[in-house]
C-alpha cells in the first residue's frame, strides 16, 4: 500500500505555520468505554465514529485511541495477540478505516496506541515459543530463563510485577515436565519481548508501517521507558510508596529507563519521518526527574512525552509554579514542548484526585474502603479550575474522555464487578484502575446514559453520571462542558499554547497564580484570599463573588487597554 497523505490533507493553515503537535489538544478515547453501537455493553469503533462530531464540536485537534487490536482482553486490550488486526469486540479493519476517514473529514488527527513491551500469551510467537522448548529460536523472541534452586523451582530473580505477585511464571515444557520461566512486567498473560533481538525490532517496524499506511497520524507508545532490561537481570526491590511504573535516574530500576531503549526510539523516529504529514510519537515514560524524562523527546526521538510530574503535583500554587517552570526549561532545552495532562486511563480522575490531599500512586486506585475519601463537590471544583489553568499553558495538552463533563472517579464499584488485573493479583489490596474506566454518559434519560442502546455496560455507571451526561450540560451556561468548549475556542482564537517561551508570570498573592498570554490574563486562585478581577471575563471555572475570584477557581480575562 502506498504511503497515504491523509494527515497532510487535513492540516490547517495554522498548523502549517508550526509543528501541529507542539500546541495540539489531544483527546484520549478509551474505546471500550466511549460509545457502544452494537449493544454488547462494550464500546466499539462504530460507536466512536458516530460520536466524533461531538469531539470536533468540543474543539480538540486529535484523538488518541487506547488499544483496539485483537486480544483475549485479559488487560483491557493491552495484551495483544495480533498487532495488525482489530479485535472483533471493537469491529473490523473496515470499521477502523471508516473511523479514520471520518475523523479526517472533521479535521481530527488520529493517534493509535501501540504496545511494544509485550504481547498476549495467545500471540502466535509465544505459542510457538512454548511448543518449541528451551534453546529454540522461538524462545529468543521473549525472555525465558532457567530457574534457581536445585530443580529450577525458584524464579530467576526477585522482581515483582506491576500488577502484584512475581514477575516470572514457570511453564510446562512440551514433554510435560516443569520447565523454564518467562518474564512479564505486567500480568502473566503478557510475556515481555526480548528487544535485544533484531527480529523483534524488524517486526515492529512493520507494525508501525501497517498502521501509518492506513492513515494514522502517530502513536502513543505504551511503557516507552520499558523494553530493555539490564544485563544479567539483577535482583531489585521497588519501594512500595513509589508509583508501580516509575523509573528514576538516581535509583534506577533494572527494567525501567535503561539507556539502550533510546536506540529503539531513534529507529522508530526514522520510520515515522518516512511519511508526510508530521506523524508523531508520544511517550508514556514514567521516569523522574524531568531532566531524565526529557531524554525521551530529544530531536531524533519522540515528539512528545506525557508530563506525569505535572499530573502528580498536588493542588498547591507554589508546587504548580515550580513544576511548570521546571518543565518549560527542561523540555525547552532539548527543543521539545511540554505536554500537559491531568487524567488518563491509569490514574484516579483528577475530579477526585485533587481533593484527596495525599499522594495517589499510579495504578493503586481508590475504593469504598479507602481512607479519607474526598469531598465530591470540592474535587469537581478543583478539577474545573485545574483544567482551565492547564489549557492556558504553552505547549500541548491531553484530555481524558469524560473530564470535559467533570466526571469523578467511580468509587463504589462492587467487588464482583471489578476487572482490573491489579485488583485480582493483589487480592483486593489495590483497587486498580476500573474507577476511571467506567463507560461515558451521553444522554441523561437513555439506557446506560446513552452509552449502549441495550443499557448494558461492562462496568457499572454511578447514578451521578445522569446529572453529568453530555446532553444535560450542552448549552447550559456554567456547565463543565461549556467551560471546556469556551476554553478550547479561545485557545485557538488567541493561539494559546503556541510557541515554547516561558510563562509570563505576574506578581500574585500567596496561593494564587497569575500569568499573561497576549491580551488575556489567567488567574488561578488555588488557595488564597478572594482576588479582585478587572477586565472582561472570557471564561471562568467558578462565578465571581462580589467581583472577586474565590479559592479553587480559575478565570481568563481580557485585559483592557
């Protein structure tokens, strides 16, 4: 198939003047929870296509789809059995092509998730590895090792899986005897590839080109700080208080953020650069500090990386200003924009997280028995303020589906309904990520709030979703949806986000952040006394009180004169 130029065809005059991804607002779609067209209770590609106009109307520039590939769905599609096909749960390749075509018609670019660290244990390669036995070429594609102990009965090392439990599983050999162990950073159903092998690298070159040829405008790369493991696979114990996906420059894990992973991203960058229309690579790299994370967006590697340091910062004015200044300086030093984000499919939604008042490690989740459950109204108020402030910052931004509705984390999911492997592998010690993955509400009075025509939903929706449904907010002054629409419209009209310059901070009282973007002044009252507001109010997260902005609120005003 010839290289498509569809991505270039949809480029606007504004995007032609600069790299589109530097200031884009990209909307994450979690396919199984976005829109169900077939009534199965699971979202699908046709459902996405039918709802794309709502995203164009919202004002985003692109969509990013979490995995839709053929998969046994042991980890919601992040266990891929065929990287070149659509899972029947979501539709067909024709459905995918129709979705991309419709997105491009609406001026939306399409980013596909790609999962290179591992495959499903049902992938033909892994099944061949099991059948071939120790020492075979087939096993070289994965990380098989002999066990320790007199009879190989102990794992090769002490690594613990991100989802809990050992990072190793022992196989039964073709002759029926206990055999080697294979490595899986995540679930037992997700064996890690051995990226030292050229055959693995060539396979993924082909996977990238398959989807680029079908018109995708880039890839969000799952676990972009993984793939390469330290020589010898040395023992290592991760701090329980650290995020399960975290890799630091100081206490470097032997399976996160190894230097040689950058060889892979330079190779991938050459592949995407073969195509017209500025196809991009966005890294999911849970690495610290920011100076270390910036290595993933050097000029010949990724275009973007999610700013998890910003996402994890508490609702505190001084802390926010520090991480913003650090981000712009650090990413700017390698010629990259900062890419701001507040929520995603792995984190507690920020409409809940910002009211928790404590660290919430990635993947741990929150549930009915969690200590110190947040005040719902406080959480939504802070989330609105944080979102409006984030959208005023220079660089790109990612939105997670439903945040434009102010959706909180679904906390009261029955134990028997939970599906995240983290919940099961930790025997309920960690609630995991189900709470941020509950299907969206579209219409307040429809079955499943408009998610599915039959009323089925793969995770139960809380009753509050009825009041937060899209149709209940559309056209309603002061609603979260209308706040997002206004902010995204103003962002385009005033070219907010364009450029890589510093934030133009202005003097502000304690607990308040104020900066200037052209003729717009942005005031975020995080925790200070009411701030008098002068000028024409363009958009606000909370109504002014006697002409002043209260705490937990943000406003954009046009400066007079």
